């Protein structure tokens, strides 16, 4: 592409710097945040299908009482892999896909702060996923739950939990690096005039999520290192026989694990906060409250972890303190719900597919949030813990919340990314099927849990009276599967439509719609100068004295600083051909490739460890010495 | 924000000013160091939890040689001074002097790591292995993790020295030296915490029967 100015040939560097920015191989060397975002999205969606299939197998096994379709060992592997996949390989990277693609566009930047590091994050994530999944063929998948409680995870004789520890360490490196990168991008790369409080809520939630990642992942990293040392090198971190304490694992895990919950949900909250104002044709109600609530959730999220451990026996003082902090975190969450409803109140509502998913998100998240408050009450939690009631709760917030929100985002930004609309008719079918299937699957689990059905059991006798709701739940799971399949078909079909969409099909409010859809490599022909929150809206509409909204005449509001992606802006800058963009690079891929090799080495022999180190070091040194195009 | 009042035409130049005025690399390294605090925080917490938990010896008081470790700690802290001198020399424009100080920093770091290897060997000979007791488990992993950080720092310092011979470290581009320096000082400060908590605060004498 002409927009990449190739640096003058210099002899330094191990490999010639690649130059292609289009075609199949360009995907392996790209450092463009938009391409990396698409890669994240496709990979995460593929893992979503895999993790969903695992869920279906679980539901098939539980459909009828006393079944033995899956034996207990395989059942343990399946529920563990379902959890690990959905948390680390689906919701986190799918959110990363949105952040990667949209954050620079929403703040008016040409790319992220460190484009090659961004590519490294993606490859490390992909290799972590492949590494964990390769365990199915190399001695058994992880089988100790996504939470990997010690000492069970230490003494298990299969290799599964070793794959779990190493795989999550690699995924953690990917996420931590990406968190630094995106946080710096938001803090440092904003367009002129884009002050912190003119940033869209999605960008704010992005910032909070990156900081949560940066400060919670190190804690699980140490937990995983200790688990790995216990398994491989004979240390006793979690071994009660020599004075070790397995509860330490729970503290380290949940000190990460609870911020993680907000890492999963805040992106979806950000997405919904973008979609609702557009389809209500009103600004977000109480923007500052939504932003500060998000920040408050981020802070308080570090102080509630022991509510996962009420039954451990920490004592009444600790349990009460964590019960109270858990109830407190419901306040900022509740504030957001009222703000979203206030946004829709008296709005000029358009129930497009993204809007339906957003409204569905609010309704389902409220149910999940309310059942969450019931576990903040310690005596009540004693009854619910380790039952299907908990499973119902977190699927209402993570599927009903995060996944519905992310699907809303897919429908809303699909035209931005691909320049084609997804079918609205099919989209509504997908939404309603998914919503009904979701409630059929997880609604009955509340009842099953209160009836006492424990989590993580492979079967149950008919005499317990759990059979009916389990069957309903399985039917619901297959309904969700049908809705996802229809989505996949509709997504593929969207590429057969001609690219003749306008740039701003939803009449949106934020600056990512100011450029073309899909955006050029350099994002904006001219970096927008931002004058207000909802910048694009104010460029398109003005308010009369009577408070009526009227369109501004074409060509901007007359202020010369306003005109940008219009014709003269593009002409002036030669369609962006003179803009200097970072060149593609092999090294992020090479540096990331060493990590799984090193990981296999810890299991299969020291030779691979040396090789893995060598590959990563070679990648890093090549990276440093690479002739700069950045 | 510094850039709010900036005219539009400046924003499209190739190396636009950052929104905060801070270089992005420096912001990123500060974030990394803040995040790294939690890595050490979790490890130090583990050590503190287990410091009196060993049921069999050797116990800390059996193996620690405080004067020896004090000297190697002093060597590491001295390397922070040479690191500052390296940056100062480079900013004055004296690349050759800067290179000497960088090399001195790396050598002091190497002395510290060498001292740690010697200390570990001595402890192992005295019967304290990684899996002997809770002290061995938590001590080796914590101090080894710190030693790995120092080793990475040495590697970066030597890389800077090598790059300076290629003319890639210039007074105008002193930022890379500054960033490595931030990392190096951080690793030194963490050692002060570890030295105090692990070596200087005495553990309870092991109760009879553990």
C-alpha cells in the first residue's frame, strides 16, 4: 500500500523488514491495530464455538438422570476447559478485539502507542490458546476447574494442570503487555481537544480494564508460578503436610479472579453505553456518573475477592467485611443501570439489532446482579455455594451480560469494520433465539441450585427430582447453539453483499464514524480536532433555541477547524499517502513463538526450554535492531 | 491537557506531541514497574506467610550470613549510582564515559548475581534445598525471582553497551538508557525490601516439635 513509506534500505537487522500490507502473508507481519483487532475477533470467535461445543457436551451428559455418555474424567476436563476457554480465550480476547480496533479510532489516533508490541500480544494469546488445547493430545486436558484449586491441582497425576498453569502464564503475558500498550495509547495518543472527559464511555471502560489487567494479572502470575513449581520442582507452597497452606492459592487466585470479573463485564458495559445513546437519539444520561461508576467498580473490585471464599472458614470478621464490600460494589453498578434506563427514557428509540442486544444486556445483567447480591449475604451464600445457583448467577452476568453486550457490539460496529451491514432481519431472529435459549438454559439452574444440585457432578439419580429442569436447560443450550449458527451463516453471507454502505449508517455520535467504513490504513486523512463529547453528533446536528435538534448544513458547522474527512481534507493530504505508518514486522511473531516452545520444554525436556529462550531472544534482538520505520 | 489548545496542523505532523507531554515509552515503563510491584508483593506475601511455617530445618537463622549478604546488597545499591552517572554522562554528550559507567553497572550487577549463586550453593550444601521445607520453598523462589530480574537488567545494560558501539546510543536518544535505568533502580529498591524482610527481621525460634 502506498501509505506505508518504506525506509531507505539499511543493512542492519537480521531479516529484511517485510513491506506487504495486503494479501494472505501480510496478516502474519501486520502491526495495524485494525488487522490485529480482526485477528483477535476471529480467533476468539473460533474458541467461542469450541467452548460452546464443550458446553453442549456437558448439557448432553446432564440431559437425563443416570447417564454415562461421558465418564467422570472426561467430564472434569470438559467443564474445566469450558471455563478456561470462555474466560481467557473468548471474552477477554473478544473484548481485546473491540479495544484494539476501536480505541485508536475513537480517540482520533493513527494506531496504538506500540504497534509491534500489539502484534506480539495477539500472537502470544493465540499460542497460549493452542498450547492449552494441545493438552487434549499430549496427556490429558486440565481437569481441576478454571479456578484450579490446590492441593487438587498439585496432586493430580495427569499433565492437565501443568498445561493449565503454563498456558495461562503465556496468556497472562499477552494480556499484561497489551494492557500497558492500550493504557498508554488512551493516556497519550488522544487527538487534539480529546480531553479525558470528552472520551466516549467505551474508551473510559477500556482504560479501567487495562489498569485492572495490569494490577491483577501479576497476582495470578505468582499463583501460577507457585503451582507450577509445586508440580514440577517439588516445592511445597500448597502442601499442608509440610506447613504449606492451600488457602493461599485461593487468595492469590481470587485476588486476580474478582477484578477479572470486571475485566470481562466492563467492556460490554462500555459497548452498551455507546449503543444506547445512538438508538435513543439522546446523549448518554449522566455521562460523568457512568464514567465514575466504572472507575469505582475498578477500585472496589480489588476489595471483594474473599466473597468467593465464605465457606473456607476465614472467620466472621473477614466474612462480614467482604460481604459488606460486595454489597457496596452493587451501588456503582446500579447507578449505571439507572443511567442506561435514563438514556432511553423519552428517547426516540429505534429497536435495531444492536439496540435489542443492549436492552437484553441490561435486563439479563439486572437478574444476574440481583442473584449476586444474594451471595453477598454470608448465611445465604453458605446454602448457595457450590450449587447450580452460582452457575446460574455467573452465566447471567457473563453470558447475559458480557456475551450479549459483545454481540451488540458486533452488530453495531460490523459495518465500521467490514463496510457491509449484517442482516437486520436475521439479526433480530438471532437475538430472540439467543435470549430465549439463554433463559431456558440458565433460568432453571436457579431452581436446581436451590434444590441442592451441586456443581461439577457428572450425573444425578432420578430420585432427586432434578430431571425436568435439567432437560429444559439442555434444550435451552441447543437453542443458543442454533442462534449462534444462524449468526455465523449471516456473518459469512454479509460478505456477499456489495460494499455500498454509507460511512455512518447508524447516525452515530462518536468520531470513529467520521472516517470511511472500513477506515483507511491511516485511520483519518486528517486527525479530527475534538470540541465536545459526542463530537460527531455536534458536527451533524445543532439545537435550536426551543431545544429542537436540527441537522447542520452539509460540510460541517462552518468552523474551518471542523472540516476534516470531507473532500477538501482528503485532497489536501493526498488521501493520506504521505502519512508515515509503522512498517510490518516478523519479530513479534518470532518473539511470541518462543513462549510455547519454552512451555513445552518445561513438560517434555530442557532442550525445548533452551530452544524457546533462543527463539524469543532472537525475536527480541531482531526487534531492537530492526531498521526503524516507526 | 497540554494539547487541547494545539492548532490542528500540528496534530498531523509525524511525531505528534503526546497528550500528556510524557514520552509513551516512559509511561509504559512506569506502568510496567507498578505492575511488577504486585508480582513482588505476591511473592513477599507468600514468604511472610511461610516464614515461621517450616516444620524441619534448616531455619533462616541456621544459614543466613548477614555480613556477606550486606556486602552484596551494598554492591547492588552502588550500581544505582553508576547507572545515574551513565545517564548523566550521556546527557552531557560524553558517550564514551557513559559506556564505561554502563559497563560498570553491569559488572556490579553481575557481582551481585554471582554472590547470589554462591550463597545458594552454600545453603544447599548446608542442607537447605528447594523442597526441604517452607523456608527453602519460599526463600529460593522469591530471591531467585529477584535474581532473574537483575539478570534481565544486566542483559539490557550489555545490549545498551553493544548498541552504543554501533552508534545507536546518542545524547539525543538518551531515553533508552533512562528507561533501563528506571528498571534498574526499581530492581535495587525491591532488593532493599527483600533484604529487610527476609534477612534482617528475625524469625521466631522454631518451637519444639514444630
